C-alpha cells in the first residue's frame, strides 16, 4: 500500500498525464540540459520508433466482467509492488532537478515501486540506499576487472541487493544534439552556457545555485569505487569507452555478485539465451531510450522473441512508456515489469519528491482504469486483450 498521497506541486497542477510533463520541463530547463534529458542520437529515428511501436498493437476489450476488485499490483523477484512499473536509471538527473536522485528514491519508497539508481548519478549511492534500502544499482562498468571488482565491492558494502549492468554502451552514441546545444560532460564554462542558464532563472536558482550553496560542486559520485569528475569543469572528461567488455566479464561478475543480477540493453533473443545460460536473474529489453544506436529496433517489437528465449528468466521492458496502455501492451507482449525514465525526471525537476509521486499516481490510475475498460481483474489477464495490428 502507498502512504498518504503527496500534495500536488503548484507547477504540476495542470498535469493530467505523463505526456504533459515534457513541454513544461522544456520551458523550465536550460536548452542544453533539456536536450541531454530528452534527445536521442543522430536522426532520432529510434527515439521516434520507441513510441510509434505501441501503435502496432490494438486492444480487444471484453465486457460484462466483474472488475470491481481489480488490482494493479505486480510481483518482481518475490516482492509485490503497487503497480507494474518502476523508475529507470538516469544519469546526471541532478542537473535537471534539485537532488533528483534522492527524490526518485523517496518517491519510490512512498509509492511502493522499484527504483534503479544510475551509476552516473550525482548523489552518493550510500546516501540513496539509506533513503530507500530497496533501491537497485545500475553500473556502467569500467574496462578493467580490478576496477570492476572495486566498484562491485562498494555496491555490496552499501547493501544493494540488485545489480543492473548496462551493456549497450561500448562507446558513446553520436549525440549531435548535445554539441549543438553546448552540452558536454563535464559542462564547460562558455558564453553559450552562460546565456542558456541565465535565461532560465527558476532552474538557475532552484536547482543550480541551490545545489552549490547547500552541497557544493556536484560530482559524478558512483561511476567507480571512488568519486568521479565534477559536473562543471574546464578540464577532464567522462570516459565512455568499454569496447573490450564481453559476456566473459558478465560470467565473472555472476560468480562474484551474490544478489540479483540483470543485464540492461538487450534487443536480441541470442543475447537473452546467453544471459539465461550464465544464470542471470533477468534482462532489461531496452535501446537506451533511443540514445545509443540510431535505427536500433524498438524494444517493444523485439520483446516477444526475447521473452520466448528467456523462458523462466525475468524479462523487464524499458523505452517509450508514457501511458497506462503502453505498460499493458508491453506486459501483454512478454514483459513481467516495465521501467519509465524521462517523465519521472521531468516530474522531479518540476516538483521534487511530490512531483515524482504525482507522476506515479497518474500512471497507476491510468492502468487501474484501463484494466476495467479491458475487462481484466489483474495484469495476468491482459495478454488475451492485446493483438498485433493486421
């Protein structure tokens, strides 16, 4: 059960769906920060197809079913959650909203949904796990096994029980939109950046200056066993080169990690079979929100064959969920659970913990309503209500 619903933040009182969040966030955030959060790569083909894929599926309601006791509850790894969705890992979230990673953790605990902390987050993992002991950790693995081992030891010492390894970033995607918008990692002082931030005073004072005054310069805190680089700097760069990593490294991690272990970024049934053979607990079907390989298949289209190859292994879906019907369609196509990213980031930017809770409530309410309209008493019945369009 969720706790007493949070008051709706003033900035979100006109928000009626997750789709309403992006245009308001675009006005709030400096263009470079918004482009980092919202954009894809190259032509944005995969970003668009992630949403378009949901239109391939039609809903087939059944009527005169007693749905008065329907439930949105869903189980994942032996835990029962209030809804079949969680908050996806998003790097650099603290650039968009004040202490956004902490807002995710607190909202997830209060709403009884899972949350995955990104390895590129700006708040130390030890602080996040204290706020929400059920938080999962997502790692961008270093290239060398000594460095991987040190990171795993830190994650284990912090008492995370579920580890997600993101596998679809051997190199960084070609994000031309960020270069055009003046975004870099770390952010480098420039006239363009100064104009961009000064023209967004609510973000400047409510997020940037507020963070600096209370907590000092933010750093990428969880990329390795020790603190990473600062968010703002004239020197240094975040390393995105992991092209030597292989399934042998995942086997090695499986032998060292005692908790639940998942790989994120799966788009092929062959990779799902490899993950199952290694003994992973699950895979996350995702194309990184369209932020890596432009033209990569929409995860929803790849989902059925991956679910078949996974057999008893848990299959989770990520990329493009915006509506309750989206979550239902993904679960009908083989997902046990779904994760949502950008809308929760925008909600954190607009309203902090209360904003994220409101966004979660909107999505859960849609699912609850849609179950009734489909004639389903719970999520196990949705498979028969969704079919590929002819």
